[in-house]
C-alpha cells in the first residue's frame, strides 16, 4: 500500500517536469509562462482533491477506486503529451510565434486539467484507503499519505533531473511512469474483499502487463511514437533532429539554404547568418585597440566564433556553452560552423555556466562578449546584474572591455524599453569608469575597465577594420559611420539617461528581469504592459500597508478551528513555494545555473518535507493550535533568516541542500498538525479540502513570488511580505489556542515506518 502512496508523488513530479517542458516548446519559457503553467497545475490538482473528497461519504472498496484512478492516470499522461505537441500547430499560426499570457493560461488549463485532477483525486482516495485499512483517524491518514507522497516527489525529482531526461524522450518517460501505475493498479485489485478477484488472476494481469511492455520496447514502439509526435509538432517544416537535453527541448529544423536550432520552441540561431554573426563579435573586438584574448559566453555556433578568430592578434578564445547537447548537435548538423571550433588550437571550449566559469577561472581577457538573449527570465538576468559586471571586471586585463547587446530601436525608444535600458546602463556605470552605447535595433553596450580604452569614434573603428584586413559583409565602412553618427548616439543617450529613481539591477533585486518581462508582454497587447508597469510603480510601503490592513480585517473575526487550520495550510503552501523559489534563485545567483545540483536542491526540499511530516506523526503534540502558532511564526521568520544566511554563511557545496532540507521540514511538520485541528470537528467531512487549500496557497505563491514580488521588490522585501502572510493565521490560532485539544487520541500511536 505504501508503494502506491509513494507513486502518487513520484508520478506527479515526473509528469510535472516533462509536461511543463513540453508546454515551454509551445509557449515562451520565461517566469510568467512558467508561473501560469504551474498555477494551472496546482489549481486543477487542488480541485481534483477537493471534489473527490466531497464525494467520499462511506469509504468502501477503496482499493478498487484507487486502482481505477491510477489506471486512468496511466492512460492520460502519454495522451496529454501528444495533445500538447499537436496543439503547437493549432496555437502557433507561424512557427516560432510567441503566444500571449491569456492564450497560455487558457491552453494550460485546458491541457493539464484531466491529469492534474486525477493526481489530486489519488491523494484523497489514498487518504481514505489508509484510514480504512489502518483503522486510524482522517487526520492521521491524511498526514501519513502526505509523508509518502513527499518521499515519492523527492525520488521522482532526483530520477527525472539526474537520469530520465538525459536518456529518454518525454513519451518514453511517460510510458515508464504509466507502466508503474498500471502495475500498482493491478496489484491493488488483488484483495478479494474489495474486488472479488483471485490472487492468481492478479499475478496473471501483472505478468501480462510486463510481457506486453517488453514486447513494445523490443519492437521500438516508444521511440517510433516519440519520433512521429515530434515530427507532427513541427508540421510544415523539415525536422532533422531532436534532443531532450537536461536544459530544454532542442530541435534542428532545415529550411531552404539554412538550418536553425530551436530551444523550447524559440530559435537560438540560424546558420548561415553572417549579419547576426558579425553583430555579435565584430564591434566588440574593434572597440579594443589590440585584442589578444576573448571570452565568448554563448552563441558561438552561428559563425561568430569563426569571425573572431579572423582578427590577426587573437591568441586565445574561451568559448562557454551551458548545454553539451548544443555542441553535439553542432558537430552533426552545423559542420561548417563547428569545424573552426574543433580544429583551431586557439579555441578552448568549456561546457559550464558562463557566470560560474568567470568565478572559477584564473584567466584574464582583453574582451568579454556576453552573447545571450535579453534578461526576460531570472536565469538570464544573472548576466546583467551589478554583481556579474563586477565579476567580469575582475577578469578583464587593465585595458579590457565587456560587451553585450540588448533589444533596441533604430529611432524611437518606448517608455518601457527606456526603463529597461536605463536600469542596465546605471548598473554598468556602477562598476565601470567608461561606458559607451551603440544605437541600433540591437543596442550595443561597451564598458572598459580603464578610461580611454574604447575607440574615440567611427573613424577609429573604420581604421581598425582596414588595418586588420577583415573581410566582413555587414560591419563595413559604409555602415559603421551610419551606426555611429554623433546625433544618433547623443539621441540614444538622452532617451535612456538614468534618473535618480532608476533602480540598479542586482542578483537579489532583479528589476531588469521585470522590465524585460514587461517588454515581452507588450508584444501581445498594450494592456499587459500597462498592467505590469502599474504594478512596478506601486511603492513597497503601499503594498505592505494594504497587506497589513487586509490581514488585520481577516484576523478581527474569530474563526472556527477548521477555518483556522485551512488558513494555516494555505499560508504554509504560500510560504513553502516562496522559500523554494528563493532557494533556487539564490542558488543561481551565488553558484550559477548548475542544473543537476538544482535537481538535488529540489529533491532535498521534498525530502525535508517528508522528514518533517514523519517527525510530526511521531510527536505527541497536546496543544495543536499553540503548535500552529509556533510553526506559523517560524514560517514568518524563515525567509528573513534565509536571506541573512545567503549573505553570511560560507558557501560550500552542502549549504543549499541543507537549507532546502530545513525549509522543507517546516512545511512537512505543520501539515499533520493542521490535519489534526482540521479534522477534530470535521471528522470525515471535507476529506481532501485541506490538501486542496495547501495547493491553492502554493498556486497563488507561484505567480506572485516569481512574477511580481521578487523582480519588483527583491529578496529582502519579498521575505517581509511572506512573513506578513504567515503571521495572520498565527494570530488567529493564538486567539483560539486556549480552547485547543489534542492533536489525536492518546491511544493512536501508529507511525508509518521509513
């Protein structure tokens, strides 16, 4: 029976990972789209848990009911993946089209509904089954299943992050999960009192499932289905190859005379594309009087690295690429662009995070080029913060310079774009003594470690181009003077001149990522941009005052014990998702984006939840409401303590997994206690409602923390807001605490064994 409960969390976590990855191919993978998808996931799971809980009145034949739901889930998971892939042709009228937030939300709700409701129903039915079979209370059963589900989630996160997505496609992973659910379903149908079947029949059913699965695998069925569905999702284009890498879904698509590499549905580069390749590196190298060493972070496969090697003084190029699968695809499908990288002894390829490389290398460079997209995600924003600029400055030679490109305009700079560019320029000037901008559709930023290094003007750039005998097609004598016209450069500087209120973009206050998201949203409807812009302009004092007033009103009216417990569950779900996001973004900011270690951090968080639940089930808490007061107070302090630890603790390899375990334990410890309070007067009614409230709080937190709180207010102020939300149910529990009763009857001492 415990295996079935573990499988609930195991299946849900793996399915969430692969389905969100598939949806990111259809959508654009920034925090807004991820937040909308995750909110849809949690909403449907909460609804499924709540609805099934209302239907259970006399828990009988629970084995049979749970087996049916698991069998249905096994069929729905691969069908959902196929539906998501087919939806790409329906939703994207043009390949690579970016969909708006409204379409994203509706599509996510439509495609995730069935699977998530079944997953939520499994938790509720599992709790009822545990209560019947163990002859225990609804409170203890709910807490016990919560424990096993957390164990399964931890295992699923580890297996998906470290093993499955590295070697299998999404359909293949889904079929593995489906087979496990079918086997457990067949096993649950065994007890004669429930099903009326015979053990021999059960064994025959399990054997048949295993035999059929072996035949399908030997026949190559999963791989064939994976290939057919991938081709269907790229209908109208010539799909050459796909690769399900640890960092995203990669696809090589051929068009007439060129090939493009897509990641999560967005084109990374097209080759040959000499204009983009020249823009990436030529201006940066021409700004330096005599570059000998170059660090190129990202984007070297489109031909830009080959152009850099053509500069006569270049002695060494360090090329950093995060995803090894991109390099593998380059070898096979972009041989002309890959050959100079592979054969030139001056090139050193590093498969790692660019920022982590800067922190760990001992080398110094004349030119550092960040060839990455705009900071429209928190992960990309790390390359445009004042902390990153300081790291880059330390790795430059005395005459070295840093260069990158951002979205711009040939003439008019909109207010949203101006805010975005101002923030980056002010952050850059906080580190470098000399900063210059080159106007154009992409705005080039150049920052020198010493004043007087950058070229004095267009004449000097043209002279260096001729002196180095560079055979460029687009960065030429006839175009450089136009790009560097004094009037154009002065006009750009005037439009984006920082003002006193312009915020600096920091690791723990990533405001540029918010401005980038606002620019992204303006592609669809100006209403999105105005809404996000209004949110960004609301002063933190107003937000805290409004939050405090709302929470005070909530606390003035005395609540019943189930409502207090429900409020604590929702608030803890809100706090837990916030702590997890803070941990992940903090890890990225400090260590760089190391995907496999992030998988360990997430698994450690879920393991902490399992450990906390186990400890609560073993404890004998006699005044449950007072315990909730203490736990909610701890949840209020947790984000503030976490922020302080980010600043103070020695940054060893075990720091973040240990912090993740500690944060997870807090949420895990509270859930059984909340269940005891909730069911003390509810008895069997409302089964599944508490779990649904926990997920509802997480759903709200997923959007608010990732899309609004952290980008606009930064880590510390976000921690303050999270603390306020946790303190409100603590105040309610404190008022009702004198009438509290035991968490569970004294004779109920059964504890699930780990």
